[in-house]
């Protein structure tokens, strides 16, 4: 007797970005930098920053409510919530549990997932396994960040790069000829020191000394992370195609992690994709870490660039070091009802 294969896919999406816009022109008022310097190196013009008192779970809640509305489901139908974040409200409890309570998702299990900026793709891959295995019917995956809370605003090499935001998707069963076709997850812990928030954990608990040394802020070796990112984006995309038995000629659209326009352009060139088939919003949001891919995906869907049956690759990289790729044949849940 053949075992029925369940294909998982996205059936709802929602995003949120804080109201406050911080431009490069704003930053040059307090930093030794300029709009031209930032834009020429990163492709970023502006980013969003959370308001005073606004936390990661607040952003996650707004994005999740929009995703549920988009999917046409109620919170009580959610079986599991996975929140990917590097900037939780607190070390514990999990931000996903705070979200579960505020959503009123009374039946849902909940946990956080930490994989740097790659976290959202990691979380989608994990969530999809529960659907494909028949364990759960409905999984809510969220990527939410308040990066402005862990940035040293006196460090021009890092503070110009990041922004805040959130994105959420609902995973459910989709027709067998649609949904997630292949995935890849990767890590290299040997490069963990290249991008980290050194203090605040059990290795370096909060103290007057760690505060004085600015160890509670994000620290990054930009040059080395850039080199890793270029390889990771290229390799991640190539691997999901190989696993699906497809080639770059079969790709209709690319949704890359929005960290740097030069990294995105390199990935597109390697896949022989014109930039009008690549999602780009890094100029308006900066690097929103785990929120980056869902924000970009939502914009591309709303603009009609992604259509039913399109082969879409999502690929990213981040602290850990981590990388991941996902190939999905898009299911137009709006059109199919």
C-alpha cells in the first residue's frame, strides 16, 4: 500500500514594518558617513525602527494577524507556532509563547528558533515537516526582529545596515503539484565569531564590565561575512535545484535575504536571472534579519510578480554561520479558493 505524500505550502502571508523611517540623511547627522557612502556599498537608502516601548512580539502579532486574515483562518485552528528571531522580547519565555497567548491560539504549541538571519527559512523548513508528516494541519511561521535594540548606533559599520520588521506565513497542505519541492539547511559554527552578540548569555552574563565593553551590541566582521554570504547564496540556490532535479533555467523568481544589493546581484547573475525576476527591497528596509525574506516575498506577491505554478527560490545566510535554501512551486491560494 503506497503512503500518501502530503505537500506543504504557503496559504497565507502577512507583514509589518514600524512607522518610523530612519534615512541615510538622518544618520549622517550623527555619524561620519553619508547617503552616498552607505548606498554605494549596500544599496540601502532607509530602514524602519521600532517605537519606544515596541518589542519583537508586538511586530510578530501584527504580521501574524494579517497572515491569518490572508489565509482565512482563526487562531484556534493553529496547531504550532514557530518564531524565528535573534531579538526576542527576553531570553525566556519564548517570544512564540507570548505570541500564542496574544493571538488566542489556544491549541497551539510554540517555540522560538535561532539561526541568525537565516532563521525564517529554517523555520519554514521545520514547520513544513510537521505538515508533510501529517502531524499538524496548520503551522504559523514568523520572522520578527527589533535589530535596532542590539545595534551600537555609534558604529557606522553596523548601524547603517539593519532595520526592524516582521513577516508571517501560514503553512498547510497544498495540491500535490504545488508546494515545497526541496530544501537545504547548512551551518559552519567555526565562523560563529564573525557575527555575534557576545554578552548576555551564560558565557558572558550581564555585568558592568560587559556593558562598558559594548558586548551587548551586535559585532560583525563585515568583510568575512560578505565573502561567506556570496558563497552561501550561490551554493544554497544550486543545491535546492539539484535536489529537485531542476536547473536555473527552471527558476521563475528569486527571493533572497535582503542584506546587501551586491550580494543579491551576484546571486541573480549566477542563476542567469534578470533583476526584474528578483525581489529587492533592501533599499527601503535594510537588513531586517529573519523578517527580510517574508517582507520581500509579500511585496512580490502583491505586485503580481509571482504567479501560480512559478518555481520560486528563497535563499539566505546569517549568524551561526548558517545558510538555507528552499524551492517552492507557488500555489495561488487566493485564486484556488
